[in-house]
């Protein structure tokens, strides 16, 4: 074989090898928001090889919708409180709060206050350096979807997921943690308030199941306990509420075959019972009321 | 001289092939959640010196869920789902990087999904976890 041709082949292989290495290095550069899609999750959030999932607050809104419960305008965080939030911690907590309120008010119909709440979320997003996520296009899209609550739920979930990923990728995990905590506190408060008015068993059971969600919220915040006094305060308050849940006892039973398939979906016919509930409910509702009012004041 | 060049060529090809195959990565994306509302953010799990990782999650009655577990670098792994009393609800194996489970529960329940890698050299296995839900139409 011609030596010249052989050397050219060898040189080409070397070039290919070097380009593979460089592609690996390029992919480690800090991601901009335009790069952030679900294909590029590169920050690994693991605490002792475990992940603690916190459900979307939209789920509680949809649950209330299914029960035919209309939102109560007077119980959400008033827009007039917005000017009180001057620290980044307060802004982050109430970004979560207003985000949940926005979804809650749009469970059924367009709320005349939607524009105000979208503006509040957008303002806090900008002040929390998330303006690249909550752009004018996003703002306009949310307003255009206000007549379609299902599409709005989808869209808001996607936006908040992107915001979460963006903040984790840009070292704003503490802010992200406070947003998650604020969102959970507001959705739990709305749920408890609804139970106070309607006393429906399904809502009661959903309240008690929040014990496990709260455990996950606390565990996902725990790595940041030492990072700021605001997070310490938040975690301590949430732990107090977790103690209120400790009196509850959960027991699940199953059919002989634990699950059966219904059109490719595994359906678990479990029956779960919660015991020691009477006193716990009063204490839990009182505690979440107190914490939520502290967050929004 | 030609023998040496061919040997060098062979070593270079072998090295390149080994490097590229070692770098093979699966791309995880959320396409499997189309039609579902994403339940919370996409979570990431990196196993640090352990063959087992745990995902603590809740499922509520009246909703159908899709739990998607995707690995960038581990093709085969085991998945098990337990309730809080450690009763095994489901056990299976992922054969090709990504596995999803479609689930619904008669009563709301807290669960633990456990991922276990077989090969000890995969003790730095990486996973992304996404959950979607949609209402069950009665």
C-alpha cells in the first residue's frame, strides 16, 4: 500500500479521536437556558443515593376540580403582599406561593385576577434572575391559555420544571429549594382550607398522605440546612409540622394478586387506612395555617 | 517497516473503538411523558459507591402515572417498587437504558422505587427520573 495513503488514514483516525475528546469537554461548559432541554440534565441531585420526589401542586388543583370544588378567591395570597417581599428568600418562597395560586384560581374558569397573578409571578421571576425562563413569550402564552385550564396545567408544569433545571444548573439550588417549599406550603394550605369548608373524606385522605410528601420536601431541603438562616428557619418549621403527622398510622392491604393490567396500565387494588386521625387533623391544620401566614406576611 | 505501520494502525483502530464504545451514552429525554402532565421536576440520581438507589414518591388515587427511569450509562438494571412497609409491589429488569411503568392505585399511597445495578463497575451509574400523571377518566 502506498505509504502516503496509509499515513493519511492514520492522521484521519487521530483527528476523529481528538474530536471525540473535545466534544466531551465542550459538553461540560455551563449551559445556557437555550441549551436546557430535558435531554441535557447534567446536575445530579442525590442525597445518600436517594431522590425525594415532591409532586406538582397542579395535582391538588386538578383533584379539587374533579370534586367540583370552586376556588375561593379570598383565601389566596393577596397581590398587595407583593411589595413586602424584599429579600431573595421571601421572593423565592412567594414565587412558589403565587405560582400555586395562579393554578388554583384557574381550575375552572378564567379568573379576572389571572393577569395580576401572572404579572406577580413574572416580576418575582425577573427579580430572582429567572427572566430568561419567564420571558414575554411565556407570559403571553400563559395569558393565551387561561381559557384552557388543562393546557395551562401542562404548560405551567413544563415551565416550572425548566425553571427548576435552570436554577440547579446555575447554582441557585437554595432559591429552588425555597420555591419548592413555598409551593408545597401554599398547596397544602389550600387543601386544608378546602377540607375545613367541605369535610370530604377524599380530601381528608389526601391531607394525611401529604405526610410522605412533607418528608420528601424536608429531605430534599436538608442538604441546604447550613447554607442560610432562611432555609434553617423554613426546615425547622416544616419539621414541626412533620411531628404533627407522627400520630398517624398507615396500613395498606392488597388483593391476592397485588396488581392486574388494565390496558397496559398496572392497577393496584390497594386499600389504605389511616388511623389516629381525629386530633391530628386539628393540629395539622392549625400548624399549616400559622406557617403559611408567616411565609406570606 | 510495513509490519510496524500495520501494527500501529491496528492499535490505533482498537484504541479508538474502545474509547468510543466506552463513551457511548444514551440520551434521556421526556418524550415518553407526552400526554402526561409532568409531576414535579426531572430528578437525577447518581449512585456513589453503591449498587442501589432509592426514589421516594407518592401516588394519589384518581390519577394514572407514568414513572420513567432512564440511564445515560447503564444499559441493564433492576427496578423494584415497594410500599412503606417494604411489601414488594413490582419487580422487573430494564434491558436497554430506559424503562417506564404505567401505574394507578385504588388508594393513595407512598412508595419507594429501588434501582439496583448488577455490575459493580457501574457504581457511578447515573439515572434521570421523570414522573407524569393524567386524570383517570371514569
